[in-house]
C-alpha cells in the first residue's frame, strides 16, 4: 500500500476520535452544559447529519479540483471547528461546531476514499479501504479511550483540544506527502452519469444494508458509557477500557474484512453476509440480555466491535466495487450510507431512553436494526439469486 494512504489514515484517526469520543463524554457534557443525556447524545446525531449532507455535496463541488487541495481545506476546517468547540460554553454553539466539523469530515472521507482507491490496483479497493478505515478503528482503540480518560481527568474540553492537536501534524503531512491528484488517470464522468448509478437496485440494497448495520453500531456505541456504569454497575474509570476493547475488536474486523472484500465477485460477501450479520444480531441480543453481568458484557464488547466494523467495512468496499462507474461519488455514496445509520442509531437509542425503557434499550434497538438488515439481505438475495 502507498505510504500516502497511511497519512490519510492519520487524518481519519483524528476525525474518528472526534466522531466516536462522545460515547465516553456524553454524561460529562450533559452535566457541564446543563442538558439531559439524550440531548447531549444529539451531538453524535448532529455530526452524522452533517456527514450525510456533506459527503455528496463536497464530492460534487470538488470533482474537478485536485484531491490534495480538497483534503487540506476539509482538514483545516475540521481543526478550526474543534478549537471553537473547546472554547464554547453554549450547547447550541457546540452543536453547530459538530455540524461544521462533520461537513468537513464528510468531504475529507469522501475525497479520501476515492483518492485511496485511485492509488491502488483495481482489485485492491478493499485493502485500500481497510487502511483508511483503520484510522477509524485505531481511534476506537487509542483515541476514544484517551479522549474519555482526558475528559474524566481534565474535563471534556481537553478531548476537543487533543483532536485539534492531532489534526495539525496530519495537515502538514498531507501537504507534503499526498500526490496533488492521486485519483487522476482518465476522464471523469459527468455528475449526472455518476448519479445514475444510484438507480441500480443492487447498489441501493448495499447502501441500505450499510446504513442499517452502522445504525445498529452507533445506537449502542453512543450510549455505551451509561450502559457500563448504570447497568453493568462498573465505575466510570472502566469506560475508557471498555471503549478500547470495542476498538480493538473493530480494528481486527476491518483488517480481515479488507482482504475478504477483494475476493472475486462471486465469493466476495459470502464469508461476511449473511453469517457475520446473523452473528452480529445474536451478539447485540446477548449483550442486551447479559448487560447486568459485568464479566459477560465486557467479554462481548470486543466481539461486537469485530463483527460490527467487519461487516460495515465490507459493505463500504462493496459500495466502491458496485459504483465503479462513479469514481468521484462512490466514496460519497458510502460515506452518506454509513452516516444515515449513524444519525438513525443514536436518535432511536435516545428515543428508547426518553421513553423510559432503561439503559439496555439502545442495545435492543441495535438488535432490531440488524434483524431489519437481515430481511433486506434475504429479500434481495431471493430476487437476484446472488448473495449481497
């Protein structure tokens, strides 16, 4: 894999830390800014909404611009938003910075996915995707627990400052090392031609699955901290470690999925769907049932991280293969699908909490979303007689 891919992964690490670190900071933010935990949880949804809107918009606006230029602009805006977020004491301002940061993150990831796959051979898209998304999973392993620990010791604002500090060297590294236009290599289709790819039922099915799977992941992950403290009965000091376990499993899942996704088309998804999808449904159900038993719940966390990110990463690679005739927008399609789920999950989890169903309820919602994903996969398989 080209070295520049790993530099893109460093920036994605900073962005993933920002996106996921609220799972450990939501209770502290709620107390400090005088809002409820579900209201503070909307910071995650706001970030996801920004990414849903930002990915296609940024990809369309930047189609004719050099990739490196677009990446630098997006990362610079992302850094500035975190500085403002660290300084504010107004929840509405913090919410706005999350949307702005998400728009920048979406643009970076959409362009980055396209640039990354343009740096490698046509049959290595899954591995290139795994390198880029590896930054996200490393954020779960190291960045998110570190952010939670910082928030616990020094206040949640310190985690925002840390993201800004990590983003700064990534900005310099990309300016120096990423090719001016790594995705170049042929004429770019017109925007309307690329958007027509969305008419294909098979691509739409994969996008729907990606949204449902990521929705299930974020539904529980956003409220994992209160699950650990209120249901498992563990102290707040356990939260960073539990988040790190989830991230370690996620990193393993993305790494394995990158190689599976690059298999020939007739074998590509079979090891992951429907087997891993069914296992993920069983896993969320088991966590909901066993959350009151700390040992069992903690043991399930890395397994769920592996399955959730393994399935999600495979679906991202599948989107890139299915949308090969939309080279500028394929990354935006994948990014938007993931973040439709990241928006839906926390909202549904928060609604379950507000409805008085208890801190286990987001996990049950995750199981329900995976059951819906299974129905989508089976329905499409029956119609096409090919596995998704």
